[in-house]
C-alpha cells in the first residue's frame, strides 16, 4: 500500500509598510523590494493592475491608507474610464479589458461577456446624457 504525504508549505513574509501615493486617477503602491512586482496601481474601482485584481495586497494597502485619512484620487470626468468598470453598466455582467476600444478621450476600453455591443450602448447613453445636459445650460 502506497501512502501519499502532503505538506502545506511554510511561507515567511518580511513585514514592510507599503507606501501609497496618489498619481492621477490611481493610487501608486510600493509593496517593498521583497515583492514582485514591487509597484502596483490601484484604481478607484478597488482593483489592482496586476493579475490579482481585487485580491491584491495593494488594494488592502490603499484601504488602510484611506482609513488613516490619506488623500483620495480625483474622480474622473463623467464618461471617462481610467480603468474598466468591474461590472457592465448595461447587464451587470463581468467585464474584461479590450485595448482595441481604449482611447485618449474615452479611457480604458472594455467588453462584457455578451461582447462589445454593451460597451457601445453605454457610450451612446453617455453621449445622450451629455447632450441633454448641454441643452439645459
């Protein structure tokens, strides 16, 4: 009879204070030289630019920074997305980045599980709201 032994790895992490600063519409987080990648950017949507997204320790560092009274990032202008929304504004489905839809004027491009049509539907809604606001002034 063969026996399988599994062990949980022991990981020792050196505790260092993360540094957080505001840069544009993002929080720039330095997690220290012992972390790779060392530098992270967290958006107003509480998502890091690294592959961990919402689960990144940089997001927790930003939360702690704000709890201690740290400066908040500026809100972007209406209709501009510095980062993709985490959920589709049309169907509330999950979104993924789509750089083919990114632009200097609109910001980060994205699409939801139903494809690119919801992105363009939302852009049309933004245009309609802007036009209505312009007519009222």
